[in-house]
C-alpha cells in the first residue's frame, strides 16, 4: 500500500488545495475544479480498496466508473460554462450523464443486446454533440468542430466494439471521450505557449488515452504493468497545470492591481490638484499643513508656501456667541458654525475660516484619516457654505415672519406666548394678549386698491411695533389682524392703559406715499392668569372681546369678561341660526302699510322675520347686526330683494298697480359692486318698473364712505329707484350731505315720535325735520305712530306719511292679496284720521276697518 498511500495523500492535498481556492475566489470554474477532484478522489479510493463480495464489488465498480465520469464532466464544464449558463449547463450535462450511467450498467450485464447498446451509444453521442454546440462559444469554432469529430469517431468505435462482442471496454471509451474533450478545451485556454497550457493539455490527453490503451494491452502483461505504474501521472500533470494557472492568474492579478493602483493614484492626484473645491492634507499631531490644492490657494488667498508654514488653527475663527432673540421680529445675524453638527458623523463638521484678505467664510469640512509620506495625516475637503447659511437663515426668518410687515407670524408668536406666560408665572406677574383688527379695512382695499392696503398694513405694523418693549411681541396673525403679547403687568388696569395707548396711536392719519389715510382699530384683550392660563384660552377670549368691541361701535377696546363672552356666545348662536334659516328657507317677509295724509296706504315697508317653524327664533334687532358682522347680510339682503320683487309682481297682477314696496338695505350690501345690477335684474325678471321699489338706508350707513355711497345711490337713482333715509335724526348727518344725495323720503326715527305730547309742546325736533324736508323737497314719513294724539300732532305739522302699530301692524302678504282681490281702497279707518284730513262716510269706514282689521278684530 505504500504507492497507493502516496497517491491518496497527493490527491487529498489536491482536493484540499482546490477547496481553499474555491472559497476565496468568486469564479465558477474554481468550484467545478473542486468538485471534479472530489469525484476523482472518490473514484481512486474505490479502485484501491477491494471488496471480496461479488455483489458489492460490482456495485463498487459501477460507482467508481460513475465518479470518474462525473469528475471528467466537472473538468469539462469548468472550461466552457459561465455563471449565466449554470442552469442550462446542468440540464445539458444531465442529458449526457444519464445515458452514460445507463450504458455503464448495461455493459456490466453481459446479456444486453447489441440493439440496446447501439441505441444508448447514439443517445450518448447525440447528447454530447448537443452539449458541445450548446455550451461551447461560437467563436471557438475550431474546438467545436474538433469535439464533434472526436464524438463521431468514439461513437463509431463504441458501436464496432459492441458489435464485435467487446462491450466491456465501452466504459473506458466513455471516460476517454470526456478527458480527451477536456484536453481539447484546455489546449485553447490560457496564454499561448505557457507551461500550464502545455502540461494541462498533455495531462488530459494522457489521462483520456490511458483507458482505451489499458483495454488494448490487456493481453500484454508487461506493457500493462508499465502503464499501471504510470497511471496517476496524468492526474498529477492536470493538477499541476491547474495549480500553475492559479498562480499565474494570481501574478497577473497582482500586476493588474499594481497598474490599477498606479492609475488610481494618478487619477487621484489629478482630481486633488484640479478639483474646484479646496482640499488639503495636514499632520494629525501638529496640525501643520502638508499639502494643498490650487482651489485652496485661490479661495483663501494664501500661496502654497504660506500654507505649508501655517497650521489649521491659524485659519480658524473662534465661534461668535449666539445672538439674543429679538421679540420685535428683526432678522438675526448669521449664527456661528463650529464643531460637529447635530446628527452629522464626526468626520463632517462645520467651522468658520479666515481668508488672507480678512473676510470670514462658513465652511463644511469632510475629513478622513490617511497615511501621507509615512506619517498619520488628515485629508480635508472644504465646502464654502456661507451663502447657503445665509439662505437658510433667510428661509428660517421667512418661515417665522410675515413677508409684508416683517412682524412675527403665528408660528413664532406661539413660541413667544409660551415664553411670556412662563416668565409671568415665575415672576408672579400678569400678562395680556391683545387681538387687534383694522376697522373697515375691506373698504380701504376696495376704494384705494390692494397696493394702498398693503402700505396701510405696513404703517399700522410700524406704529404698533414702535410702541412695545423688546421683551414683548406684536405679530400679524391675519389679513388685517394683529396680536400682541405683553408681560410684566401688575394689575388689570395696566392692560387697559396699554389698550388705550394702542388706540391713541391712530388718532393721526397714516402717512402713506402720496396721501394720508385715517384708520382706526378695535382691540380685544384677555389677561393671564385671570382669563386663562394657556394660549388657546387667552386667544379665544381675546377674539371674543374683539368681536364685542367691533359690534358696539369699533375704534374701542373691550376686555374679556363674563358678559362679553356671553355676548359672543349668543352672537355665535345667532349666526348659526341665520345660516340654518338661509339654508332651510326659514325667513319670511311681512309688510307694514305706510299711509299718506288722506288715509291711503299704497306703499308698504317689507320687514324680515324668522318663520315660526325655525327651531330657534331671534328678533331682527338681534340677527341683523350679527348678519352684518359675519358677512351674511349680503345673501340675506339679496333674498329680501328677490322676495319683495316677487311679492310686488303678485300684487300688481291683482290690480294694485300703484302699490310700491320699500326694502331695508345695509350700507355694506349697497357698496357691493354687483348689488345695483342684481336689483335691476330682479326688477326686469318680474317685469316691474324701477319706481316700484324703494331702498331704505339707515342714516348711520351714510356716514361711512360718503363718496362711494353717493356714487352707488346715484347710479340706481338714475335708473328710477327711490331712496329713503331710515331712522333719521340719530345719525348726525349734515344738511349739506343730505342735499348731495338722491333722497326721495325721510323717515323720522320713532324715538322723536314717542316724545310728542300736545300738552307739553315737545314737537320742536319733529317740526324742524319736517320743515327741513320741505326745504329739500323730499317727503317725510313718521315712524312708530302709536296713538291718536301723535297722529293729530303730525297731521297738523304737515307730515306727509305715517307708519305705526296705531295705524296697522305688519301684516302677512296674503292679507294684502285678499284686500286687492276685493278692489277695496287702502284707507285708514280711524275716525280721528278722517276728521282731520277728509270726510269719509260711515259705510266707507266700515269697509276700511273690515279690510285692514285682523280676523279677531272683525269678530269683536
């Protein structure tokens, strides 16, 4: 066993060697070589260790032949298979291995017929040729042809041997074909004229020819013994050739790696020297510059020699202390950037560097440890981020400040409120939150344009900002809304003094480019901790107080209180009720007759009411002011115009051609650009003349925007629509202003009518108003006539028309329709009225009473 033992050790070493190689190298052929040598090693073991049992010996022999065949196939595939062909190679080699293994078993069975062997040989050679032309690349044309010829020749030889009864040698020719084919492929791989190529080719050819040669020398014991002595040399030749190829490949890899390192160093040097960003290398211990590129000298202004005499610390700038927060909202300076940034790796940091000309730049440094000229060094890439830092600071400022006024916005205000409340809590002081709103700012935009409106907001913000301390904050939190948070107060009276101071800021007009503009503000305030201890509660209550201030006249302040908050809650309830009534058709019109001095009532005032079917009912004195505040007065007023025109059309179709209707219109609604065309379109749609409709305006609405109001009234008056001034005497309008407006009717406010007493002669104001109206050539209506005495006084003073519950309460439209259907004249039935102005027969009076009285009055 000394010879076989040496062979076992050598083959075992080959298996171990190629096993190590295939683990450390990614190429597929290393794994196939390792598998091939395992199969060869197993085949050798099975050959050397004999078994006495005939059945086991036969099985051992078949297993030995199969292992040898599989080893040869692994060597063959290693020379042609690529990674992407692995699955296809497996299927193709399986088509060769199956008939080869079956043929080996049939050869062992001496009773197999020639036909079966012939068919299997054809299948084997066909599969082998298919493998060659499937896996061998097309560019290896000569090797494909050579392998095809080898397959044909060996196939013919195997058929001849099977025909002549020497089928036992077919296994040798199968192995010969595999190893000879591997020799053909190995001869075309590797470098030409290389030693590993020559030895490998010779080894595979010798290995393949040894099997048929042993069968041919079976009758010559001397030569056969010599062949067995040389039997394992081809194996070692193949193994040696493969080992040489591995070492040769490693040497080539080293050469290629050295070349790539050389090229890489050249590329790095070129990149380093010509990179547009500053780079340098400095000593890790001394911080001395060791090398710099051209971009560093250009950016910092130092020469190469100057850099090499400097250290990193000489270009560094100490970080500036952070700037104090500015409560007024001015931009903060560029912050210092030094040391590792939060969330950034330790090799990336920000710093400030000084250039040779004295300028300071912000830089972001990326550093790596390297070995330079035999010493530990740091490689640095510097990026100038000065502009980026300024841009970030600007974006940060924009995110927290209003772009128009420069004041803090709601985002920054929330932070300042939290700071102020915390400070007030620590100091046991009070703080106040003011919500301020410019009065009637929409009219400024509509009248002068948005450019003037923007300048107005800037001027307002400048005045507010100029009167607060640096520790306090005023912010713009809406279109024309501002919020201030002021701390350090001792009591609630301090908050009211500050609110008064804010109001007084706008006693003088704003000096805008090209003009002066008078504005006022309304203020709502809430005190910490009296009204709330958190920002949301204070903001809510200050908003409620602001609403209260606006609702009760504007240009004033209101502090949060139980009554103010209750008023706000009621207003919110009313607003919801109005919205729901608009949505669900919850409004109706009633009509109060207006009589002339002869008792004829051909004119009616339409009065808006909530229908009894509404879940909650509010009087007009409550829901109309709320509708004006929340903007619902416009859709509500449009609904009134539409309903009045529809009702007037119905009455005129019943014969009341002389009937007219007056509608109450808000000044805010009249100033809407589309209101005039809307009214005229409603009249046209219902085929009504413009004179059939009378618009009643509150005297107070004439005081705001008189120029725009006069233009809007004049446009409609020119179309034939009449205007009446309602509640006259309470708005302090001047005679000159009244003379300048297209007014057809003055309605004396009911408060003056209620003061009339014939015994005390309290009719001076009423008499003066009647005389003034006669001077202006307009008619006068007395509102709120509640008694016979009042009526008699008014008739004696020459009043033109009368309205009130003494004459008739507001009546539903249906009653007027019934009255018109019976063609009854609309005459007042009260005896005193008739005795004073006209003589009316008892029959006519009875008919009048019946016509205007309610059903309950008729029954009584």
